C-alpha cells in the first residue's frame, strides 16, 4: 500500500493474511481406515418399518375443487383461441413440403370481456387424503 508514493505496507494475500485464504494442506493419516462393518449403501432399509393401516396410496395428489362455482358470464360455446380471419396463406407455401396451411390462432375478442371461454372445469386443489407412496426395500 502506498501513501504519497511511499510504501507503507506490503504483504501477500496468500501468505500474510490471517486466517489464510488458502487452507493448510491436510496430511493423510496412513492408519485411518473404515471399520470392517462399514456399509457403503446410501440408504439402508429398516426391517421393522411397516406402513400405517390408514395409508392409501391410490388417492390422487390433486382433486377438483367441489366448492368452486362457474363464474357468471362464462362463454361455454366460444373458443379461447380462434383462426385469424385476416391471415393470408404465404405465396411460397408448398403443400407438399410444408403440409396443409392453417391460419394462425389469435385470442377470441369475445373472451376479453368475459371471465372465460370454452369448457369450464373447476380448479384443482391439493387432496387432503393424499399421503404419497411409501417404499420399503
């Protein structure tokens, strides 16, 4: 570090800093070893584990919300997306190469003012009876 072009302090970040940025090397202990009974498996099954009697693995994780009500003004017979009536088939469109041309879909303008369009389905909620799947190996 310099003040008025005079060196007032110097040192190395690697050697002089306490605690050191570079940790000291570890010395391998030649006498250190795993016990003979060491088990290398990541998970060891519990032989005494049993599934609770009320555990039902067939329950779905989510179910339809039975208390949900379709909003007033929902448009059942309208599609949310509809073919763009102003779209024009490109001049270089080759049906053999590109397939049958379909107009791109755009948002249905009637759906902008409505709370929704198309088939209404109640939202999904977490199933309180769902407990998951228990695996015993």
